């Protein structure tokens, strides 16, 4: 598949970390650190911090988003938050189907699909997560799982809608374990995801879509992963919590030399 230039995107996924005050401090310290980065930078913060984060990031190139969304618009769903509520709070994107949501909160591809459709309807930009477990990889089922996750989670989306989302390939065995996928493993799986997209939505969509790698990203491995031709960006968990570390990741030479 020929390589078109896609914008490098670096997303921080804070998970259940940082108070409002900590969020405001982080962004104030981060703004001078990210000024020279050629990457598009997104921060997925806790629900409670979205409004303050959006205010702190006003007039910067940082996009603020959420880590989850309901599949419903409104109603008797205690504890849920809809896409329009997130947008009102200042979110521009949302992570959907993260493996922690799939594993701990029993989200399946069908629910992920409804959440994606609901978010798109409200113009909330989805980042849809896919990835195999260690057991699935060892059983030789990586491709099968990725195919099922992509086909079912993105079912019914038009080509136009496919241009309004990103995919994050996050092998479950690499998340929070300190064991990142090798660049070769990540590249192979991510090329496969792109080929699946080409098969269902056509070559032009596949060449445009941004696919992120996530799983134990740190300052040392960020550059070599970004060198791979189908890795367009990174979804960073633990290493996005420290402002200096995240600052180093977004300023990685590979972004600034290769992508500028
Ligand atoms: P990690 O998390 O970087 O801490 O492994 C990544 C993620 O869960 O998105």
C-alpha cells in the first residue's frame, strides 16, 4: 500500500488520574513544552476535568476529549454521559472501546459500534481502540480478532464517517505492562488493520485514516515506533501523566524531522 503523508497524532490517555487543579497545572506547564511539536496533540482527561482542561487549552493547539461515552442520547441510565453533554463540556473527541472498558466493564463490539455511531451523530470525534490479548496472539488469532473488532465496531459507517475517526491499535498485553510491542509487531498488525479498512471502505479511506499505536509508550520507544510507515501516532497512557515526559514524547525528533 502506497504511503501518503498523514498528520502525526499524539494522544495522552490519563485514565482515572488527575483532579481539576492538577489538570490546570499540567496544561499550564505543558503549553510551553509543546510549542515546537509538529504533532497534533490530544488529551483524554477525566469527565470532571473536561471543562477546566478545555478552558486551559483555549487558543492552543491542544484538543481535549473524554475516555468514554454512553451509546444513548439521554434517559434513565444512571452514571452515563452522552456525546452532546461531552461536547457541551468542551470535549472534541472521545476514546471508545479501550481494552480496560472491554475487559473491566464488559463492552463488546456491538456496544462500541453504537457508541461510535452516537458520537458521530453529535460530531464528537471517536478514537476506536482494537487489539488482541496475549492468549489470542499466542493462539495465532491476532488477525481474526482485529478483523472482528474492526468490522463489528465500525459496522454501518459510511466512507465519509470513516474520515471522521481514528483507530488505535493497542495490544492488550502491552498496556500498562512496560512491554511495548516491537516496531515490527506493531507495524505488521497496523498494516493489517489498514488493509481491512481498504477492503471494506476502499483504498482512499485506508490511506487517509490515522492509526495510532498504544501500549507502554515511553520516551525511548516513541521514536522508533513512529518510524514505521503505518504508525501515524501514539496513544500514551502512563507516560502522559508526567508533564516533562509527555513533553519529551511530543517533541520526539522523528515527529519533527520526518513529519514536518
Ligand atoms: P500505557 O497505556 O501507555 O500506560 O501502557 C496505554 C493505554 O492504555 O492507552
